[in-house]
């Protein structure tokens, strides 16, 4: 065979995507009169696709609104909607985010988690909860990127959720955007001016832990998050904090950046979002 006729192998390397922990705001806010209160959040969500500088193969969302005895993976090719909020106007229960699911990716996620020694199962019935469809509506309004969700595991063990994030790390080089969706402060019984001090205290600790700690120290601080100032006031139940553990675990040795910060939400609350790994487009 002549040199000209020999096959040429060309390996295309995918840049590893950063991961995100986002504070997803309050209820179905993009469809509410008080949408303008979340103007900074909306701007940060719109900027995330610019930061990764590509349309991802899919988005994997870990939402604080779905829990299961095992790590459950959405496997429905046409996920339905889950209106997991109450007391909002009727039109907010007609919202549809028609992004397709990604069954093959669900199988891949299932395999990665099981290989790590953690329990996992595929779920054919789960739909998009508002921790997923609200931010995704802002990020990808045309709903043209496949989406799957991963549940939290009951017990809400931070070390387990860091571990599942580590298991998912290979997806970053496969074009999958990993997004942990929760809130940096989530105490619905302590809102308004009363939320100002505890949310500020916890947010300051979170920034110090994520932005200014070495990777091993940072992970341990998150495992021990309950020792942080105002921790159990900011999170009486840690369901909205645990998506952070997964996002960090998938990019554990990467630098962190704060990509959103607000003060005075709902009359007092401080909230932040973070990226792990460098933005591809700066």
C-alpha cells in the first residue's frame, strides 16, 4: 500500500467542560411579575452557554427537588413536567419545557455510578422538576439540548454525593454539561430581613471554602459543612446544598469562580452560584 493510500487516524480531543452549582431562584420566577428581582441570576444563566463556547451534547442536572433511595437517573426519552411548587398562579402549571431526554446518556451515567460502587437505577417516569426546567428555560430557551436529571440519594450524605460527582467526571470530556441546581441559602421559614445575617454568614463561608481552599481541604470542608457559621439556619435540610457536592466532585481539582451573587433577595437573602473549571470562552 502506498503512503497516500494508507488510512489516517485523526483523534479529536474534547475540552473538558466546567461544572456548575447554581442557585436556581424562587419557584417559577421567569413566568412571574417579580422576574426582575432575579435579573442578575437571569444574566448569569444566559452567560453559561457563552462560557462553555459550544452547544453541549446534553445537560445533566442534579436537582435539590428529587430524592431516591438510590441515585436515580431519568431515562425517559420524552420527560414529562413536574410542577413541584404550590400557591402560584394557574398559568405557571401550564409551562412546558419540551427538551428531549437522553436514554443512552442515562445508561452511561448508570454504568459510571455502579462502577464506582454506589447504588443506581434508571427511572422511566421522572419528569423535569423546577430545579431543572426553570434555569434551563433561561439557558436554552429553544429546548434543543437533551436533558437528563440525577436524583439525590436519601440520607443526604455529603461524602456520597462528592463520590457520585467523581464517578461522573468522565462526562465532562464527552460534551456533557453537569449542573448542580439548588440554592446557597434555603430556609423558607426564615425569609425577608431575618434571612440577611444567616445567609451572609453562610455565603461568606461558602466563598472562602470554594474559592480560597486547596482541593483536598475544600472537599473536606464541604463534607463538614454543618460546622460552618449559620449552617443549619441556612439549610435546615440540606437538599438544596447537596447538588453542590456533585458538581464539585466532578471537577474536584479545578479552580472555582463565583459566577453569580445577589444580596437582598426577598428583602434580605444572599445567594451565589459557582463554576468549577475554567470557562472555555472568557
